[in-house]
C-alpha cells in the first residue's frame, strides 16, 4: 500500500510558487531601477549638467555615492535608487541662499570656480533663488510613459521636435515652471506645466500617396492617471504631486495633452538672521484674562 502526502505536496508547491513570485517581482523592480538611473543619466547629458562627472557617476549602480537599497517584507518589495550627493537634490529642486556668506576658492582660466576652504580668494554669495533643473523629475515622467507605452520613443530635444527630426510613433515631453511661491514659513508651493505630444504612426501599406496616420490608443494613459487619483507620490523627495485634469487637443496626426501639477517643497528652518545672530525663540506666553 502506498501513502500519498498530498498536504505536503501542496505546501511544497506553495513554497516554490511564493519564492518564484518574489524573485520575479524583485527582477521587475531591479529592471525598473536600472531604467530610471539610465534615464536620469541621459537627462543630465541632455541638459549639459556635467562638471566634474561626480554626480553623473553617482547615478550609476555600484559607483560611489550611488543609492541602491532594497526593502523586502511580507507584502511588498521596494527598491530605492538615486544619488547620495547633497547637491544632487538642490540641482533638481532648486534652492535659496537666504543669508549672504563668503565662499573660499579660486577661478580657473575657463571661468570655472573651484571651491577650496584653504584658499585666500573667493566670492561673496548674495541671497537669491535658483530654479531647479528637474532632471530627476523629468526622468520619472519618462519612466511613467515607458511603463504605459514601453515601445514608444520619447523625445526631449525641442529643436529636433520643431524641425520634425523624429520617428513615428513617438511622444515629445516638455515641462515649464509656472511659479515658486512661499506657502508657509516651512514650505514653498511649486506649480509646473507639462506638455505631451503623441505623434501617430503612419500607415504606408497603400503607398506614399495614400499615407494615413494610425491613431494611438491613449486610454491606458488616462486610465493610469485615474488609478493614481491624479496624485503621484515621490518617496525619495517626500512630496505629493497633485495633477489637474488633463486637457487634450486632437489633430490629424497627433494628440496634444497638457496638464498642470503642484506640490509643496520643504524649506529648511531658518536658524540665523542675515547678520549672523540666532533667530529669537518665543519662550514666554502671556494670556490676558477676559
């Protein structure tokens, strides 16, 4: 007589299934992380943000100052990627010099300033604001489009787009800063416009004289926005982008989609006044009796 341990067999299959699914999800997350880092590097190249190459290398997996961290638990698999360099975030988000201060260093013949704490020369940095280049945010937007349309080429070069030097189908993406205003003493409200131009493919089966555009199905794109409730969270930068309802314009050979989004950007607490004295704190409170 033979005994069949069906319960044990089921447990083994379940264990193999769980391990297999976890590995598949981890492979997918790893591929997405690699893709995002490559998109960030491409955007840094496009905007000519390379000086010493240190930040460029920090977005390469395994290089110095690169962030590649896994967080695996029973219910989710998360991977955090990016750069550990402090100025990488300032270059992306922008920053404000709130107090004038002296920066030691020297100038090269090509006009490049080199920071050197031991230098006797330098310059006085005056209070002012610098608009962020948003290279990381742009890469994330491109990654979202690639997740929905993985085979669709993405165009960022405005001059090439205006000259018509691109393949079809493709999508052109452009962002524009609308405003950067103080929302609270500890946060600024950033408002930006985004434009997407989806160029349709051309049906050439009937010859060049009867070429007809093949409309691109954009329902997955709008479904994705609705599923996200028109809100996109960035865990790395700790912001929530609130997206307004997209506006569309349908033409014969393309679809134009524009929308505006806003988010609150944290502002570090001011600890010193412009003259170097510490900011006074309120320690005593007086309540008038009624």
